[in-house]
């Protein structure tokens, strides 16, 4: 499966989980709040992930490339903000490193997918 398609499907899966059970996703990410704000932010994140994943799956050509690049920018920002939170000590080390790794992995998957799409198909001589 193309890494871009896998990444888009993963985004949709994480987004649906974030909307359906935001408290569990927020807790998995190391965040919880008595006032429900962590769940609300998790649902916002989920909506973003579903929209970006679905739009990427539905797009083709230059539009798909643009959406992959937008996703890479979002994921890069997520990695940077998680890394900054680690530096401030506002995230537990295990959670923060996982967040940085997941977001950086998503950037790498997008880059790999774009590279594979741009590469001409392999022609096997008979």
C-alpha cells in the first residue's frame, strides 16, 4: 500500500477514535482535565485528522500532493510542539517521545509517499 494512502487511512482512524472516545485518546496522549477541555481539544484534533485524511484519499494529482504537503506541515508542527513541551517539562518523557516519534514518522511517510508517486513506474523488459 502506498504510504500516503496508509497515512490517510491512519489519520481517519485516529480521528474517529478521537471523536468517539476523546477521554481515552486524551489519556493515552498523557492529557486529562477535570473540566473536559482535554477531551474537547482531542475532538478538534480528531476532526482535523478525518478531514485531512478523507481529502487526501479523494484527491488526485497536484491536489493530492498539496494535501500531503499540508499534512506534513501539520505533523511537523505537532512534532515540534511536542518536543518543545518535553523541553519545558510539561509532558512526561515517555508520552512526549512517543508523540514526537509518531508525528515525525507521519512526516517521513508523507515524504516517502511523494517520492514513490513522483518516481516513474518500473518497466521490466521481456
